[in-house]
C-alpha cells in the first residue's frame, strides 16, 4: 500500500493538484479561466462516459451490473442518515446545516471518480464500464434523503413543486447529462466509435486531467484559505472519517457482489467521495437556510484532498485484498 501511495503522490496528476493548492495558499495570481475549466470538466466526463459505454457494449448487461447499480443507489440513500446522526452527535451543527452536509456525503464527486479511474489506468488495473452508470445513479438519492431528514427534523418542509424542481435540476445538470449521454453513445457505437475517437478521448486524457486537477487545487486552496473558519475540529474530523465509513460499507457490498479489483476500488471511492457540484446547487433550492460555506469547505477543502492524496491508494489496496 505504501508503494501504491508513493506512486499516486508522485504522479503528474496529483503533483499538479498540489501545485494548485500551494499557489492558492501563497496567493499567486495563477488561474484557469472559468470557461476553460468547464470545458476541461466536460471533456473528462465525456471521455469516461463514452469509454464506459464502449465497455458495456463489449460485455453486455448482466446480473452483476444490476446488483452494483442497486448497491450504489442504496448506499447513496442510506449514508446521509448515518452522516446526519454522526454530525448531530459529535458537532454543534444545527439540523439544517447537518442535513445539508449529510447530502454532500451521500452523493458522489465526479472529479474523484475521474481521479480513481485515471490512477487505475496508470496502474493497468481494469474496471467495468458500467461503473459509470453506478456513479450517475448515486447522485440523486442522497438529495432525496437529505430532504426527508430536513422535513422530519426541522420546520423547513418545502412544497412539492420545490422538491420536484430540485430533483429535475439534479437529473438535468450538465455533469449527469454529459456522463450518461456519452455513456449511451459509447454503448451504441462500441468498438467502432472507440477507434474513431481514440486520439481525442483516450490519448489526450492524462494531459487534460493534469490541467483540470491544477484548477481543482487552486479552488481547494482558496476554499481552505477563505472558509476554514467555518470548520470546527469535530466537523473537520468528520470530513476524514466519513469517507472511510462510506468506503468500508461499499467494500463490504462489493465483496458480496463479487466485483473485480478495479470495480471494487471505484465503488469504494464513489462511496467515500463528497459532492461539491450537483448537491450544492440542489441545496440552494431545497435548504436555503443552510450555510453553503460549511459543506463546500468540508467536501472540497478537506475530503477531496484526503481522497486524492491518501484515500485512493488506500481504496485500491483494500480492493486488491477483498476482490476475488
């Protein structure tokens, strides 16, 4: 595991992320224009979705795929309840903010998904293409769970129209549309499409990922510099412990299903990640009373760097031990 951690820490992708964090904390004027950052994100999601669809076209739909998607949905729905209980028992967060934070930790980070698949590719470890569909399926249930928590614990119940608007916004968010859309296109075109787009979607992937993680490092560093005052010690510890809890639950389910090493690592990483794109947008509609700085600083400033620097090597090592 130590060798794997060193390989990950010394990979160009992680080092560019560290460069971005360092530049932000040093108050450098280094920046990547917002339109360029969005283009990089779209490219990465399109590449992963398309390659996942190609793999499904090659492998076909089977019981393992269906069981894995069901496990992902179950994890996404259940983890916010667990996260809420932990936060209320260990911190001073009020019910609204605790529910909002819990939603972030039930949903997934597409960027962390990109990072783990990139690391697996570097290590030559194969993973099943349908994990793209699993990741997409894990976006929404956590938001539904958070709304149920908020309605049960507070007086912030939103009218039906608002909840419908939240779910519609999540399902039609750019990350979901491009990921699932590229997945379907990859499944329809198969090997022929993969051969046509190989120079664009495969050969350029690592370089684009370096640029994207440089930008994410800048964002994370600025978040830490500006928002750390919102994080108490118990909340900060939660940002490290909750990914390990989610990852352990996912590892157990992956072992029961019998996933391969690569797919087990991906499922563990998805469950260990925390959303900072889709869920914040949804929480602005559903729980406007919540302070977005708390959840964003925690998920982007604490959990994302932890997963990138420590978590992913750990999850891959554990997957290697428990996978058949």
